[in-house]
C-alpha cells in the first residue's frame, strides 16, 4: 500500500472515532423522526444539511423524488458512489431499548428494520472520506445518493433510468443486519409491485343487487385464483398482497375494489412472467363479475447482485475491523428480545462472517438491485440489529436507537470508509471490479423494468403522516454534535 493510502486509512479511523457522537446523534434523530416512504422530509433535510455544511454540492429532489438527493464532492475519476435508504414503515412504532411491544404512539409508523442506521453510516462515511480526500490529496469523485421509499422498492430504478449512475465506476450499499459481512452473486429477489383495480357499479345490496356489478367480488376471485396458482410457482418465486379498497359499507354494492401484489422471483424475467400470470388471473376475475380491470404497475426492480472484487475488498477490511465488543447490558437486551420473539437466546453475534463463495439469495428485495446491474456494486451488511428478531415487527425496532445500533453503526462506517479509501487509492481495484462485473453480467441486457410513464407516487403515506406527525413531533430530537 502506498504511503498516502496508509495515511488516509489512519486518518479516517481517527476521524470516525472522533466523530462517533455525531454518528450516534444522526442514528437517534432519524429513529425518532420515523418517517415512512415518500414522507422522509425531516430525514432528508438533516442528511443533506450535513453534507452541504461539509462541502458537498447537493442536488435535492432528483428524479422527481422530493426526499431524494445526490451529493457530490471532488472531480474526475474514479467516481465512487454510496447509496442507501432512510424510510421507516407503517404500523411499527416501538420504544427503543424496551424488550416488549410498547409503541411510542400506537398506530404510528416507526423504524422496524434499521434504515435510520443505514443513512447515518453513509453520512459518516461520506464525511470521513471527503475529509481524507482533502487532507491527503486523494483524487476522484464521491457521490452520495439518498434513496427514498425503499420499503416501496421505489427510487433507484428511476435514478438509473435518469442517468445518475452513467458516470459511476463503482457503488456501495450499506444495510444493517446482525453481523458484519459481505457477499457476491445474486443476493436478493426481483419484484414487480402492481395494483389490480376493479370498476363495477353500485346498487342497493338488499333491494336490487342484480342491478349492481360487484368490484369486491372481482378482487376476491383474483385472490382465490392466485391462491390456486401458488402450487405452480417455480422455486424462488413468492408473492403476497393487501386489499387496498374493499368498498364502503355492506348495503352498497362496491363499485371499486383494489388488491396490491408484490410478485417476486430470483430473476427480473421471472418476476415479469409472474406478473403476466397475475394479470391473466385478474382478467378472469373481471370476466366472471362483469367488471372492468385496471392494472397499475407501481414499481419493478431487478434482483440485487454483489460484485466479487468489491466483496473481496470489503471482506479484507471486515477481517481487520471485526465486530464491536458488546457488553453484558447489550447482550441482555438482545436475549430479552429473542425470548419475546421465540428465538434462541444467544445474545449478540460475537464474530464477523467469513467469506465463503457466492451467496444464497434471500427472499426480500431492495430497489438498489437496478444499480447493481448498471455498475459493479458492493453490499456491506453491518451489525446494528439482533439475531432472531423479525424485520417489520416491533422487536426489530427496539435496538435501533441504543448502543447496539451506535456500536454496530460505527463498525459499519469504519468498514465502508476503509473500502472507499481503497477505491480512491488503488486503481487496480476499480479495474478488477469492472472486469469481474463484465463477466458476471455477460449476456444480460439490463434495462430498468419501471414503465416509462411512471412517476414517483407523491401521495404515498401522506395521509398517514398528516394524522401522526403532530404527535410524533413532540418526540423529535435534533443532533447536538456536528461532524467536524
Ligand atoms: Zn431494508
């Protein structure tokens, strides 16, 4: 390693140690904001404010997402990007550090996975890397992307479609889990998110039902058809739905009903094929009920792929940095949450993962999938949650503004930053990432699956936040410690 690289590595380690309180403050502030998809107004303002104060050029509202942003520092090559999410989710308000279901505000949204920690890690790494670039004369461009609405798998296909990754050489996505690890290959599933909306005609349900055309019947028949189709799903496919409109009251035949599906597969083509099958089932239900069908594709994303060269670079830093030293209080909270969740009471993970070949993809999706087919992408999992808790359940919210998230976030920021410095100081790494990426994606013709006519759903979760924000604001805390 060249002298300047060694000095930059030492610089970022010291910087992150010195700025740990600022990192913790961002983790906590985002947690208490608890803003769901498309409503991350305070979160985006906090993150872009830190970057702007830190000397980044900030473009807000990219691709029509009011809470999305791109922040740029430096110029020329290599162009190294980091992107992550900061949305909470509906239904999962939970007091931090409490090992029982105890909402801050019943019915309010809340962080129930840890995207608050993801974004704080990205910001701390951005600031550390940017200071090292200045202090040690590292050339290149750092691009930091704020990606709204990951829980709706929304933003990044738009960013890719609109050219924001055209000049990017390599990209990284930090996301928390319970261990410090990385992997390569296909990591997560493709998904098509589509709403099937039926239009019928109202009538008095007792006096003249024969005059009505029942849209709810159509939605239920589609659901039944999809249940029958489950037997024929290929391994790796899965699907789930919510009814978003089922009519207004029983004595009025519903003129409108809607059912919203997530349709997943290991490949983009498989998810698309499952969507086409769902459309046939939906059309059958419309024929049976004399209703009209409208299909709205809300979003569609490619499966997440990890690049091997970037995974190896991340792993070499994981091997050096390792897991946080957890204390007994932290293990106790973990064991109590595991007990409450009927999981093995093993406490927190003591060891970082070793690196053993291509990954087995998990059944969830992430909209960063589209980035990962556009440019070589490294995925860093860092340890800021508890083994055995269930994501999108209150138990996964409890650790997210406690020392478990703080210590795990710091380890994540150190690992990510060390790897960003590697990318800015080792041109062979960028070349390896590009050549392995070319092999990994050979024969695949990537194009975003989102329909050209789609635009960001600005109304998503708006009513929910209009209802809960005034009460949630009473708990908001603003960071006291600034990044230097
Ligand atoms: Zn997530």
